[in-house]
C-alpha cells in the first residue's frame, strides 16, 4: 500500500467515522416525529405537564438546608487590645 493511500484511509477512519456517527445522531434527533427509530425514546422525553405543587405553591426546605442558630458559647465577641 502506498503511503498516500495509507494516510488517506487512516484519516478517513480517524475523522470520518466519528463525524458520520455524530451527523447520524443529530439527524435522528431532529426527525423525532413518533416513528420507529426517530430519535428520543418515549421514556427520555420530558413530561408535558409539570408535577403538581403542594398546597400554597411553595415547597418547604429540607431540614439540612435550614440554618440553625449557633449556641451562645460559639458566638465570638470583638475585643480591642490596648497597647
């Protein structure tokens, strides 16, 4: 095999195959119209309706995110040194 042919085939394998696969995936995602093999699967789609929120519309914070007050012994006071 000549060096030119080797370089050409090596470049096609290195860069051509991944580019073709990426283009095929993008094309499959774009033509998602419900047909078989048309991109995203049903389980991968985002739900059309948002989940219901609790009464009042605001969810409470979990206990780990609520700041707890520091004990009095942990509070620091400023002291001014006199020279």
